[in-house]
C-alpha cells in the first residue's frame, strides 16, 4: 500500500474544507491516510451490507 500523492491529499483536504493546510500538514495527512487505509483493510466485513451490520468491532492497540 502506498501513500497517496500530494495532489490526491490536497484534493481530499479541499473537498473537506481544509484547503488552508500547510504543506507540512498535508504531508502528515498523507502518512496518516496510509495508516487509516491499512487499519480499515483489516476489518472484517459481511458480504452483503443489507443482511446485517458488521458483527464485531475491535480497536487494535
């Protein structure tokens, strides 16, 4: 899994009202985006979301 490009992070930030972030803040957001994506990939999911919600949610520590 790779970090998103600076352009992708800037576009994401702008879509969420964070267009005034500094380059350092955008770089930190790129690092955190990878961490969030890796954590989300480890969550179990049911195949059909209309059948039931995810049965268990645990925060890894």
